[in-house]
RNA sequence: GUCCUCGUAGUUCAAUGGAUAGAGCACCGGUUUCCGAAACCGGUAAUCCGGGUUCGAAUCCCGGCGAGGGCACCA
């Protein structure tokens, strides 16, 4: 049974074998299995159609030959009914006993984990996400990278990859001159202690203001920057302080979002590694002088033949292309990454395409193995007016304010629905519901699209929302609270086979977890998993409304309890992969 | 100008080239002596336009129209 974890893969192997026995050229036949329309079956294979087309044969006859062979394969006939429909679709409909066997085998998180861990075993992935600037508060624009990046890390880890979470913070560069100028003259130590990022941000804004009002201040700020870039001990010490306070402030928000990084290797970390980039790219003859800058063109590319990748500015300074190249090298050499994933907004698409092209040529010419590279990009979060959301004052909404508001709103909603909860528990529930709702709103939208942010929608208990999923989980747990311990003994032995449409629909949906996981990780699109979880919760709710669980008939009760347990298991695993905690009650 | 990401019910979102395009909200109707009705069941309603490829197109290609974004030293 273990090899049925991924039912699509299993069916593909068996179908391909059957096709071979039926005299079909296996190389020309696609046995790709996909979820079928429930009216026709559970899994379908369409390969007979294109195959027949190429041979100018009748697709139904081809399908029939394959089905005739499959019908001799007990591994298949023991678990599924076969049929041919329409122009030549081969449909597999699993027997209710198959679902029961599957659910009995895949009954705990560790069994799921063990089965899934084969998918990416041996992969070493560095995921670069979050990446805010230091000395500034994070705002709503940072949330997608954090939330999507974290989900991708969890998914990859679950599938067996060795993941390094790297926060590539913007901790170096021109803003520091103005910040240091203001820091030395206008620091409020109490405010710094209470809210480091808030105070640093205030100082930076103040410094900018003063510098634009007064040329003397501007000049002093420049001197501050020069001293920092020259590595003057006093400047470096102040920089260290600012950096450390910044990371401390960032971590407060990451803690709330349940995100922990392995390292914070920001731009400053690479500042001594850029000279090697210039040197190697020039030696490889990839980089050339243009208008005083050092740039890379890609003559074979329709756009980057003309649009330069600037790796050294005409004033001799590095920019983010340089540090990103140095970062690619470091991740290859130090982390031995087989894959690098960078999660940023879609405006940086060109930059990362150029980075990837340049790295490919650079590594090839220097005999290095290039890690696979993915730029996981995402769209904007808009307000009701279709424009990027802003606070009433027109400034970006601070991330910590967004989180606080989510918790407050969740508190109100949960209290309204369940007034019996003690205040202390209510507060904890509100935190989980509020934060989950924000995260889930993001993860349930296709990342490449913009989406409209709506408090009403994301905190609703209806539709594809965190509260709906969390509610489904709490209802299941509520059933278990009502049972005697003896009700849960030897469930597998007591259970009778599924009968009702709702039972089978729910069982089928649970088994689909694997396919949902697969497509989510293949495409790095968490909304695929979220869509699945919504369907799973819906299948449970439909089952729950129509089939009483705690009934007299012991076989019926046992099989329904199995469904409840495994539905909860799949929900919990799926939500945790998205970075969302479940609740006992709400 | 050029390139990119998009364009799906009134609205907010789905749909790995597969069968009758699927949900939430809104609107209309139904379900509770019974495990949490924060729920469930049913109904009305959509692929921007025009070509093409394909056995099969919301999806791929070409041309329009519309929105947002990138395109020489910000990241």
C-alpha cells in the first residue's frame, strides 16, 4: 500500500506497463494521470488521444487495448474500476475499500512526512525572502515575500529538502549617512529602547529632512557615509549598533508571524566580495565598459542585448546587481546550494532574469556547477479602489499595525460568535485567527496576480478563508472531545467500508492531498494547496452535515471516526505547510 | 517606443491543453426535537474582441483593445 501514496504516479507506472504489453510504443505514449471529473472517475489518463492521432488510429480502440491489459493487472483491479469514456479517456474509479486501506496506511503526520520526503531528498535549497531594509519599519509591502517565502520553505522541507532561510537585508548604502548625522544629534534613547525601528526610522526621516533643507548638513551626512565606507572604527561601531537594533525590531514581527531565519546575510556581508565579481566577469569577457559603467549584455537575448545589467556604476561603486552576483557565488560555495529561490515582487523580474543569465555564463566559464534558480515573484496588494493599499494618511501601512488590527478585529468576531470563552483563551485565539487570516488571504491568491485586501473578506467564516478552515478543524476536534477513550480503540479493525456519497467524497478528497502537494511544490504556488484545503474543509462540512459520526452501528462509527481523524490530519499538515496554526476550539 | 504581468458571473477569486468553466459575497429558496447553523443543500449569472494551431483552447501562437509594471547607474 505504501507505493500508493501518490496515486497518480502509481497509475502512471501501471498504465505505461499495460500500454507496453498492448504493443504501444511507450516512448510515444503519455500516461500522465490527472484528477478526473468525479462523474466519470477519480483519476484519468488521456494519452490514448494524442497517440492515436499520430498513428491515425481510433483512440477508443487504443484506449480499449490498454484497458484490456490493465484489467489483467491485479495491482490495479484490486483497487479500481476501469472505464473508457468520450473520445478515449481512460478513467479509474477507486473502490471504497481502497480508500479505507489508504486512510489506514497513511494515518499519521510522520507517515506522510516519510512518504513526501522522497520528492526532494538530497536537495539543498537557499530561500531568500523577506529582505527588508534595516533602520526602517516593515510595511504591508513586505508581507507577501515573508508569507510566501515561509510557505515555500516549509513545503520544501516537508518534501525532504535541506532548506536554508536567508534574510538578505538591505543593511548598507547611502541612507546611513543621513541616519548617522541625526542619530548623533537627535537620538531619544528611551524611544530607541521601546521601539528601535520606529526611532531609527524617525531619525532617518529627520536626517533626510535636515539634509535637504541645509547644504551643510548634507555635506556632513556625506562625510558620515564616507567614514562608514572606509571602515572607520567609530562608524562601524555605530553601524553595528543600528544593525543589531534593527534585526531585533524585525524579529518582533517575524515572531508574530511565526517565521525564523537561519541567517541574515545582508548586502553588507557581500561588500568585500564584489571585487572578485568584477575581476571574474571581466576575465570571462562577460562584462564591458559602457558609458563609464561596467555592464553585462546578452547579445542573444531580444531585450538584454540592449538593456544593460550594470554591475559597477560609473562612480566606481557597486550596486545590487553586484551584490546579488556575489550572493549567488557564496550560496554556491558556502551552502553548496543545488537550488536558489528568491522571493520578491514582480517589478524585479528583469533584474533576476539578467542575474540568472549572467550567473549561468559566469559559472559555466569558471567551471562551476550552477544551482537551479527560481525568481518567485508576486503582485501587489490593492485596496478597494484597485490601487496599492495605503493608510488614511497616505503612508504605507506598517506591518505591525496591520497585525495588531487583525488581532483586534479577530477578537471582536470570535467573541461575538463564542461568548463562553475565557478572556485569556480568547486572546490567544484572536491572535491565531487574526494572523492566520492575513497570511491566508495572501497565500490563497495566485501570487502572480494582484489581489484586493478586504478585512471583511479575510475574516469571514464563509468562503476560502482562514476562519472557515480553522472552524472546520475545531469542529472535528469537538467530536473527539465527546468520545469515550474506548471509541478510538482499534478503529481500523472495527471500521466497515464507506457507503454514503459524502463519506466517499471526503475520503477521495483526503487522498488528493498528495497531488495538491505535488502541484504546489512544482509550481511554487501556495494557492494551489490552499484551494485544495478549502475543498477538503468543504468536503468535511458536507459530510458532517449529512452523516452523523457518533452513531449506534459500531462499524459505521469507526469508519466515520477514521474519516474525521484523517481529514483533520490533512488539514493540520496542509495548514502548517502554509505557516498557519490550527486551534482546538474557537 | 519596447518588453513583462494581467483581462473569467454584478463583485472578489479558481481552473497542471481535456469531458457540462468551479467557488465566496450579493440576490432568490430550503435545512436544526440530532456530534458547534461560525454550518449545510439548491437556484439565477461569466472566459475583453478578431484570427490561428489542436482530436480538444480560459489556457498555446498572431493582431487589436484595456489595466498595471520594467526599460543606464535605487533595490
